[in-house]
């Protein structure tokens, strides 16, 4: 049975973070092994091959086919009209099918910076999940935005591109970290990644892909991260071999998201 809900809300980051963390916590509490299940039975998004490699048999997904209407930015705050985003979420294709806290922070940061942050620039997002951050970059007027993730997420990403009428300047692509980057993706001006540090075996692959994507000292990398485990330190030890970074300091929400253990970093590749 598919449940469809329409929720209209202005994006208040404090409320959004609380909602999203609570949602994630509720999901984890009700189903702590949810990331290991061969889900997708109802959506059919997992291929038989992937389901074969899952540790546990199919289980009912926790969040199934909801669409949320978000409005990023407030005219009263920065004099700009809010950016409306319709976001389909669905936990059945994997953890990326819902909007994660660091993604919400990064999307809001781009909106606060304004169109100048991406206008006329070529953007790529890693581990896009629902595609939220990339959708916001495209809505702000990026020349081209490529949102990428693993195969099971591509359908919901495509759906979100169409829902927001952004197909003219967005593409959806499978990009598994650690794999070779197709040359036609270059040149890139901005790389975005949010909430991609959570699974230790993927740490070296993510660092490799970040490094492969930055081929020019001018490429900007915005990396938003929520600290969850001690093991995250290993990610930063690996990252240090290829990148330096600095905390973004001009964010209006720095204090709010810092309380949630979220950091927004600008990475610079070491040459
Ligand atoms: C926690 S979710 C964050 C999703 C989204 N960025 C957000 O902030 O809402 C992590 C994302 O990384 C993707 N991911 C994990 N391992 C990956 C890999 N090896 N290659 C590509 N994407 C991967 C997942 O599919 C998922 O969409």
C-alpha cells in the first residue's frame, strides 16, 4: 500500500533539523538494521542482484512515498523570495531516500549566499539521495547541475528533478565512489557533498572520488558533515592526505547547526 502525504512548510532550519533527526532516530529505533534490509519490495527500485547481496530479506519500508513542499529562505531575512522545492522522499531505495540534516544545512547555505554562489557555474553533487542540495543549486540558476548517487536512488532523484521542473539544467547520473569519473563531466566549478560520512568502508572511496573530481585549484568544494561516530575521525585522517579544509564562517545558521554536531567545510586539494 502506498501512502502519499502533502506537507507544506517554510524551511525553518531549527525545526527542519529537529524533524529530520527525529525522523531518522524514529526510523532507527523502530528498525535499527534498516540500512541492511533488501528493501524496495514495494517500489521495485532494488535490482534482483542487489537484493541477493543484502543481509536480510525484504522488509516493509518505514517512509513510503511522501511529497513535502519546502520553501528555502525568508524575504524578511535577506530580501530574496523563498525558493520553493517539492521533495519526494521514500526510504525504500536506501538511506538516501530521505532528506538528511547536513543536506538541509548545505541547501540553506546556498540559498543564503544567493544566486551568485552558483549562477553560470557547473555543479556536481555526490551522494545526492533525494537530490535536495542539487535541486536548490539548479533553482538558484546554476548553468548545469549533475546529481549523482548509487543506482537505487536514481528514480527518486529523477522524480524530484521533474517535480521541480528543472530538467533543463539538471542531469541525474549513477556515480559510485571510487569508480572512474566519466570525462564528459568536466569541467566542474563546484562540488557539493552532504551527509556522506557514515559508512566506514566507503571512506577511502569517497576521498578518492573527491580528489578525482577536483582537477583545478579553482574548483570549490562544499562539504557538509554531521558527526555521528568516533570512526568519523578515520575519514578525516584519510581526507587530510589529499585536502586541507576550513570551516565556513559566513553562514547565518552556524550556531544552530553546530549544536547538532554539523560542520560545513570548504575543502582545498593539496597539490
Ligand atoms: C546519508 S545519505 C545523504 C543523502 C543526501 N546527501 C542528504 O543530505 O540528504 C548518504 C548518501 O550517500 C550515498 N552513498 C553511499 N555510499 C555511496 C557510494 N559508495 N557511492 C555513491 N554514493 C554513495 C547513499 O546512497 C546516500 O544517498
